[in-house]
C-alpha cells in the first residue's frame, strides 16, 4: 500500500477541491491511500472498480455503524440506531424486500403534490426574508426542506413539527453535541408515530411499512420500524446539500441555468447531472474485506476498510464522455454513484430526486433574478461536499 498515491482527507487543498485532488489520484492509480486521523483506508477512485466493490457484499461487507461505538449515546437508543446500512445477507434481503414498496418512484410521485406545497411554503419564507436584502438559501429552504418532507412522510403531528425542524438542523450540521442531543427526541417521536399508525393507518410511509407483509406472513417489528424512521431522518438530508450545491453550480454556469429556466422539463436530467457533478457524498460508506481479495492487481488482506471514492468515480473519463463539463442536457442519465450502487443503493433516492426537482424548478420560477449576494461558505468536511451558508438575492 505504501507505493500508492496518498490523500490526506484533512488537507486544506483536498477540502477546498476534493474533485480535483481525487481526480488526480484516480489517473495515477486504480487504488489510493485515504488517510484520516488514526486510520488509513483503501480508496477505489475509478468508476468500474468502485461499482464492483459496491455490488459485492460477499467480499466487501459493511461493518457496524459509528453509533455502535459512541460512548456518549445511551445504550437504550442503540438498537434503534442500527440501520439497513449495517446489515448484509439474509437479514438485509428480508428488510429490503419488506420496505422497498414504500420507496418506489411511483410512491414518490404520489407524494409530489404534498412536497410541492411544502416547497411553496418555504419559498414564501425565503422571499419574505429576501425582500429586505440577501437571504441564506440554506437557512430558509434547503435545510428545513428534507425534515418538513420527512414529517409529512412519517405522519408527525403538526404541533410537533417545529421541534422536528430543530432536529433536522442538528442532524444536517453533523455529528456534534446538538446531533446527540436530538437523538432521544427523534427516537421517541418515531416510536409515537409507529404506535399511532398501528392504531390508525393513513396515507404515509409509516402506514405503508406497518402494512408491509411478506408472502410468508413476515412483518417488520417495532424496533425495525423505529429504526427505519431514524434512517429516513439520517439519510434523508441529501436534498439539503444537493440542492444548495446545485444552485451554486448553476449560478456558476449561467448557460446551464438559462437552459433549465427555459425548459423546466430538463429538471430530472439536471438532478442526475448535479448528483454526478457536485453530489454531497464524496465517499461511500466503508466496506470491509471478508477474505483476502485481489483488486486491480493488488492483494488486500481480510478485514481491511475499502472505500469507493464517489467524487473521483463520478468524473471518471472511462465512464463519462467529457466528464469535467457540467451539462444538464446529457443525452441519457449518467450512471453516477451518487446514490451508491448494488444491494445498498439509497432507499430514499426516488424521494430525494423528487424533492430536488420540485424545489429547483419552483425556486427558478419564483426567483427570476436569482444571484449570489455574497461568498458561499463551504463546510470543511472530507466526506461530504456541503455548504454552511449560501447568501442569495432574488
């Protein structure tokens, strides 16, 4: 491993432009060293090899999540924090089979009118704040949007939704003290939502999951249902960063912005290109080798952490024509890895796509003069490409 290109994920240059740093390494080698404090990982920066790793849980399996090892979390919470991202084999297959019907593109499309209403309400707030000067797009649109949608999907009672928006802000800000403080409230709220939908099913995702039953009568237990709500809260923040990154990218490419304004029907393709070009996940969740494996001609011992480098794979010239050009009119949806790939492909991808399409097209319709009104502030994060603030004028 010592002769491979090395990337320090805490290096200022890498944090400033991870796409360039990972791209240079990709062209030097099909494997790289990723260095984080106290750990070195095998990085897979090329599209075909990264896709293969994500598709092969028999050799590259997900390990226990970070929450299992955090001493600052109460033990009674931990069973609910174990998500589908941490299980493989028959257990994962069973859970995925039961929950998948609740997260199809058709189900996401059915929720579209409710998502549109949420977006319009948030845009009213954004416009009100922008009437007197610049407004932060993240504070008033992209950050509250996912949790407002999750509340609708889960069936959180209206009086409790302001508190859940606070939870969403804590989760979106990263795994700090506010994040940990929000956990008990999220789990208790999820328990209450599951109990309410068992007693009174409605048109929401929790009701779908409560009703879910396999041919052999298998159902989801309460701990699994609460865990799925937690997974929605945790994984459902993608639109926060994708939408903010996307607006910044469009403003930096005025010809692409003009194309989308003139043809809102391009929105689905625009979302796919934004996920490829500036998607929030720079790295996939680490996998661990279940045996000694050979990858790109290199022997990797059993138990080693292996990471698909999404930031590099999504701009791999072996997979994409003209990959360094941002083009929302690409002829076909790019086979990007922004939502991962294989058995752990993002469960909520269809809902994330619909949210981003709806919010982006509504924003451009409501804000014909949308421009940056100051410097975008990017959060230093080696694993996630995200903005801390995006001041805009409408």
